[in-house]
C-alpha cells in the first residue's frame, strides 16, 4: 500500500523514532549525571549540622580568647600600677637616704659651730 500524501513512510518513522530515542537517551544520561552530582537531603542536613556545631565551637573558643585577652590586659594594668607604686616607694626611700645624712651633717656642723662660738 502506497503512503498517503503527507504521512511519513515506515523507514522515515523508524529514523524519527530512533532520533527521538537517542535524544531522550542523551537527555536522560545528562539528567542522571546531574542527579549524581546533587547532594542528597540527608547529606546536606548532616553537613549543615556539622557546620553549625563547628561554628558554635569556634564562637566559644573566640569568646574564651577574648576573655583571656581581657584578663591579660587587666593583669598588665595591675602590674603597671604595682610597679609604679614600687618605684614611688623606692624613690622615697632614696630621698630619705639622701636627706637624713645631709640633715645629720648640717646638725653636726651647727652643733660644732655653736660649740666653737660658745667657748
């Protein structure tokens, strides 16, 4: 039976079906390769949970570091205050060590002069 006008022949239908099937096979292969690359929801959930836990750990460590830095700064300020007090006390001690002998020398001189004048 001859083909009707406008209808493809059996050979053409076979070629069209083969082309469509190869196109579908290519598209399914592309889709499968993309699905292989996609992360499953379970893996994403586990990864997100891990990232959140690690972030919380890092925030805790950061807070500890900040507290340690603040304590170190406070300790350093206390050390500076104590060092200033120690230096001030040392200066006063040196000053007294200088003034007392000079005062004794002056008093001795005054007494010697007075003793000479009083004779």
